[in-house]
């Protein structure tokens, strides 16, 4: 893998859509567009986390594409020859990209991903593509934007510097708090308040029950209104 990354003339690019979205769920049309786009960048090598078998791809990948069911994302992003990250813009992936100073081609799907990507776009480190309208022209233009315009890499490196400039490393902070919890096991303010709510409330069954009751009331009222309208129409016909 390292040999593949180093052998790229202009650099390598990682593509991963996280754990909830499997790349083979995108459909053959999008998968074909992705592979055809990669072929248009012969001076770059692409590493693609594709969770299915390679022979399930609609077309054969070109020599500058490495397809694997699993890729060590954080380690790859740390490599100096990696120039960009094609990502779903999940929180952890966004953190890893910014920590290592890599510009992002964002392809969000749901929950917090669009919000994460918008923050990256405002910081000048990312561009957006929509998987629903993705084609070769759009994808090529988006990748070219972060590769050809030096501002994206420059901004990513600047954000990385800010991100890493801390009094303690993240691992040191985590270890300190773990040891703090061990030293002080009886601190009430560190315990989740849900422990005192009981299973009925903590699992939101009370809210769910309320919503079910409201739904039944709404349906019952709607049925009554429709019956009244239909009854009125029927009486008019009789007259």
C-alpha cells in the first residue's frame, strides 16, 4: 500500500464513505462515473474503500486505482504523498482530514455530514458533490478544484496547525480523565442523569407513547371529519 502511494507521480487520493454507506449501494451508474473519473487522473493513484468484491464493479478499475474492503484511513491520511480525501464528511473522518491537513471532496448522505461539510467549506478546505447528480464531469471538476487550486491545501495545513496546537495531546487528555475517574469513582456530576430516570423514561418510551396517542387522536379526528363530509354529500344527493 505504501509503495502504491509513493509511486504516484503527483500524489495519492483516498476515497472512503465511512461505515454506514457501502460504496456498492451507490448504483452502477455512479460507480461507473467514479471509476471513469479516476482514469482521467493518470498522475494520481486512488485508494478506494469498496466493501464488496472487486468483480462486482460495473467496469474494471484502471492501474492507478487500488480497491480494498478495508483501508487504514488515519494512517493513509497521515502520509505526506496523499493530496486529498474524498469523504462522506462524517465527524471522525472530518477530524482526521483536518488533523492531517488534507483538503476534502465531500459527498454527504445524512445526519451530521452536511453540517460538517459546510463548516469545512467555510474554512476553505473542501468542496461539495451531490451523489444523486454525480457524473464524470461534475466529479472531475470537484477533484480538480482541490488539486489545482493551492488555497485548499494551504487552508487545510493552516487548520491542521490550529487543530494540533494544544497544551496536551488527545491521548494524554484521555488518559488523564480515565485516571481521574478511577481516583474519584463517586463523583455524582460525572454520572449520567439517565441512571436516575429509570428504563421507561431513559429509553424515551414516555415520548413514544405520547406520540402514538397523538397519532391515534389525529387519525380518529380525520376519519370523523371525512365521514361527516361524505354524509353531507350523500344527504344532498337524496334531496
